[in-house]
C-alpha cells in the first residue's frame, strides 16, 4: 500500500496543477453568499473574491436562468483578488450571481442564489447595539412576526480582533439569512442586533423593498478599538493601548476591531450605517470623544467610498444613538459630556462637523429593572423608531420632523429674573424645577443652581433665574446621567413625541449650543 500512495503523491501535482489550486483558491469574499442583499441603484454593487493570479473571472447576474448582465475581470497579482462593479439595479429579486474563473483550459464556477437588490445598512457599536431581540421588551411578539419580513436579510460578523487590517472577515457568526425567531432570538448579546433589526424593519415598512442588515458590534468596547490609526492620530489619541478602569468586556486596544470587523467590509457597496457606542468611553479618553467620533465617521466614509470604487457615497448617511441613562453609583457629568461630544458639542446633528448624520435621543428611555443592568435599557423599539425617522429625513430626503426641540435664541430679562428661551419648534411642556440649571458667577466663582421652569408658550420657555445673585454665565438642560423617568422628560415636540436633546450654552454665545452654526 505504501508504494502506490507514494507514486500518487508524486504524480498528482504534475497532472492536476491548475485544477486543484483553482478549486481550492477560487472563492467569493466571505460575506457574498446565498440570501444576501446587494446595494441597489443608483450605486453599483461590488462583487469580489479570490482566485489564481492571471485567471479571467466572469461574473454573471441571472434571473430565471436568463442572463441579465456579465462582467469580466482578472485576478490581480499579490492580493490574488478580483473585483467587479455591477451595473445599478432596481430593487427586487431574487437573482443568482455566478462567478466563473477560467485559467488555461480549466474553469471553475461559483454560484450564490436568492440574492436581492435593496439598501444595505451596517450596524456597529457596543453592547446596546449587540443586544438581541430576545433581550428586549415584548420579545416574544417581536420574534413572532418574521414572516412578513423575509426581504429583510440579516448577517452577523463574529467577534474577532486583529493587529493588522484584514481584507476578508476571519469568521462569520450568521451568514446571510432570512429572519427567523431562532436567528433573531439567538441568546444574549449574540448574532443579530435588535436595534439593527428593528431599524431595518421600520425602513422596510416605509420603503417596501429589500433591506440588508449587517451586524458588527462588540460589548464593552471603546471607540479607539473601532478607529483606524489614521483617525486616532488626527485626534492625538495616545498610541499605546490602555488598561481597563471598569468592568468592561471586549477588546480595548487601538484599532483591533476596525482591523478585523469593519475594514474587511470596506469594498462592499452600502447605503449607510448606524452606531450605538460611547458608554465605554466615559472613563477612556472622554474629552477626546468630540474628535474621535467625528473622525471615525469621516474615516469610515473615506474607506468605504474608496474601497467600493466610489459606489458607496462619499458622505453616506450615518445615524447613531445618543447615550441613554443608567443608575450610576456616583453623580458626575461624564454621561452628559459623552452625549454632548456625540454631537461634536453642537447639541444636534447634522452639523458642519458631522454632515449627513442623524441621531436618536435616548436619555428618556431608562430601564431601572433591566435584567442586563440599567446600562442596557430594553426599549429598543423607540430607539429604532427615532433612528428610522432620522434615516427617512437624512438618507431618503423625506420632509419630516426627526429632531427634538432646541433653543435657538435666549434672552436674559434681568429685571424679572427670567431667562427666556425661544425654541426652534413647538414644545410640549411638563414643568420640572431641577432639569434646567444656570451657572451663576460672582467673584470669579461659578456654581450651578437649579433654574425652575416658569411661564411658557407654544415655542418659548422662561426659566426662573432669580436665585442667581451674581452673573448668569451658562445654562444647561438634562445634564445628568439619569435626567428623567421613562418617556417623562419635561420637553418634547408635541406631534412627533421626540424629546428635546440635552444642551449646554454660554451666555457669551448669545445662542445656545452654537446653534448659530445651524444656518451654515
Ligand atoms: C468549462 O469547463 C467545462 C468542462 O469542465 C467545459 O465543458 C466548458 O466548456 C468550459 N467553459 C468555459 C467557458 O471554458
Ligand atoms: C472637546 O471637548 C474638550 C473638553 O471636553 C474641549 O476642551 C475641546 O476643546 C473640545 N474639542 C473640540 C474639537 O471641540
Ligand atoms: C478594496 O479596496 C481597496 C481600496 O481601494 C483596494 O486597495 C483593494 O484592492 C480592494 N479589494 C479588492 C478585493 O479589490
Ligand atoms: C410592549 O407592548 C405593549 C402592549 O402592546 C405596548 O403598550 C408597549 O408600548 C410595548 N413596548 C415597547 C417598548 O414597544
Ligand atoms: C419670551 O420671548 C418671546 C419671544 O420674544 C415672547 O413672546 C415671550 O413673551 C417672552 N416670555 C416672557 C416670559 O417674557
Ligand atoms: C422665581 O422664583 C422665586 C422664588 O423661588 C419666586 O419668588 C418668583 O415669583 C419666581 N418668579 C417668577 C417670574 O415666577
């Protein structure tokens, strides 16, 4: 038995050199698979994979055995990769995508079926993005209606880290799938993100065409782990990793998640992204978050635009959730500072530093008794609803209200002891004495004092600042970790029920929160 085996091993490479290596090495990128959603028009979807250097690759899009289009390319040297950009396609499907590699006289064909065209959204962040549908309120009901959403397809990236930028995903937790109660309700902080799913479901209800959702998030991770070296440098983030100061999980080293969980997706054509992160930065480079967050958005935009050969929009829509609240052992203003920094210190988005972004305010969605800790509020439905309003306005150009009211003018009526705020929108007011505060200064000492809510009208609110014997220097709203009880903040926009976001404004600005920049 030894002799024939020996001969076989010797002969095999001589007889079948091209065929075997072709079979082994010719493949699609790991996220190109059955049931996937490819980005629809006006962009062209990118299809790529690996093959033998020099081989010709023909990508064919078919529907009912009929060829819709064919693209030919060749496998590049060094990377052994190939890539084609499909012509823009109308939403719909299903289609089959075929890729055939021809090398000399040999050829090999790959196929993926049940492919749809629609909008592809990437969802990233830490545990509040990672929380699954089985962990949220009304989970049983939310898991029971997947039948109506078979054109919303889901994909989940495995938790992996890398020291270098990876070209392809090292591991996938959930390959492209039709949603089921099992793959959506798979355990705790595993597989599919509830916020991502509910956001996609809301979009589908509005758009009525396929939606692809990619979940790539990891609990307890700081923004530095998701940032490339370029953006960290922009913000002067220390290049050394840091050690954990609280009981967070997940990797915290600079760039390791960008490298392994985001960069491998950058050649894909996308519609946009949503992000829910920031809790892990309350004790890590907190004061830099007003730089690291806008820098991450800009860097991801550049990378995905370039990677997709310009098919993913340069300033693609980017939505995020402003931090909710939690029961903190200490009272400090770390949470409000991150909330403020999430808007690049404007108080609202989009703004000049964060163009084409949208935000879901969540400080009123607290959850005292969450079994996952109050840091993980279970009302993800309202989060996703508010996010989808932002997407409809910013990403889809609908004229609708997607931001809560912010003051655009303030006037100190010193003789009456009032500070009169004029809001950008109508306000629905439930008076509360402590949620507004005024910084009162005398002898170069400033102190925050409560500024009770006084007379109000449809769009104005006067604060009682008569307790300030010195000079009022600044005013702030909802500047605490836990500003109000569930859906009971004092200020909402009446018809949209969107909460007024927190803000801080200095009297010298004349206008709160740099709202002057709104006009730009
Ligand atoms: C691919 O190979 C098969 C045989 O393995 C052959 O029948 C077919 O014609 C080839 N196709 C191309 C395009 O070379
Ligand atoms: C960011 O916030 C810090 C303090 O929280 C402030 O000193 C700094 O000027 C801000 N930077 C930018 C770019 O807004
Ligand atoms: C992905 O995009 C980058 C940046 O444009 C490029 O260098 C790389 O070759 C692309 N990958 C493939 C497989 O074409
Ligand atoms: C859960 O279901 C109840 C009953 O239909 C509803 O009132 C409540 O708003 C739902 N909660 C969330 C967070 O959607
Ligand atoms: C606040 O300003 C508005 C608009 O200038 C005005 O209509 C309103 O009466 C003022 N409120 C008070 C209490 O003076
Ligand atoms: C402001 O508050 C003070 C005491 O807290 C009260 O005497 C005064 O009447 C209030 N002013 C207004 C305009 O409500």
